[in-house]
């Protein structure tokens, strides 16, 4: 199918299947029948099971999907998600910050690649027409800014759309799901596979955000919740979004 690629903005042959979020992020989430449990972002009382991660056809050419975006995905997968980030080591320090919260201190991430990887998740969620993302949309100016940064490999300032990550060692019997919390205009939360990604959309200069989000010093802090607190976080995401879907004016 010929069309305009959403990343390079050139008329090219578009591929039939582009994952909105990279496939490695769904690792371990499939049930015995190879399905994922997906919540509708506009109404979390509704859910569906799908055979693979959220994807869309006719949005990217093969060069942008496999090379430009693929490069960022491979970096994130190889230098964080496939590594033992829950264990003490030369790249990851485990620091106690509260009774039920630890901090995973990452020390050797490539700032430009990992920052653009995080921004690519935000941008792809906004341009997607999949049901999972229907309750979230950036402005046209924000989308175009992110597109140009991702495509041109520009170095993006730390204060622009900072992202704070949180994770936990989730019990095997815990039901993982994919959801979006878009109930507050100044931030967006993506929940997927034992991670919460919180993006601050208003240029938040909060000291905690500055300390935890990826910085040009190649350091980043990932909050690590206890199993009990993780359950509370899951419940708050579900209940908060359900309440908002019933009364968007709240």
C-alpha cells in the first residue's frame, strides 16, 4: 500500500503491520492461548484480548519502522529491559528510599537514544488510531515536534516531556495488562508489563522529576515499588480511569 509515512512524511510503500509499542515490551504477558489483556483507555470497564501487541497498518515505511524506530527499540531492549535491572550490579544500584519503595539507579544509559526511545512511545501512542489509545492525544504542534526530534535524531532537552519510570517484581500469578491513564491534562501514564511510564507534559520542573528522569549525565532513577504498593498503583489506575470515563468533567 502506497501512502505518506507518519515519521519521514514521504510517500512510500507502507508496511502492513507496525507495532505501536515494541514487541519486547510485551514479553511474558501472553496467556496460554497467546493473547494479551488490553483495557480500553476511554472506558476501563471494557476490555479485550488480542493476539499480539497493539499494532496498526499503513502508518510507517519499512525504513522508518525497522531502522529509525527499530534502532531506538533495540537500544532500550539491550541496555535496560534485557539486563538484570532488579539486581545490584555495576550498571544498576538498588537504593532504599522509603519503607515500601526502592530506587533502581541506572548509571550508563545513552541519553540521546533512551530519551528518544521514551519520546517515541509517547508520539506513537498519540498518532495511533488503536482503541487502546483513543483517550490520549497530544496537540498537532507537540506531535510534529516529537516527530522531527525522532526522525532527525536531535538531542532533546532534559526538561521536555520528562518521563519517570516505576516498576516492581510482580508475582507470577499477578495478571498483567496494558492500559493508559489520561485523566490529568498535565501528565500521561502508560501501564505495560510491570512498568508505569509517567510523562510530564507541561514542562514540570519538580525536583523529584529532574532527579529521576533520564539526564544528560547518563543517569536515571527507576522507582521500585513493593508488591503491596504495586497492587495499590494498579487499583488506582483502573479506578481513576473508570471514574473519569463515567464523568470526564471530574
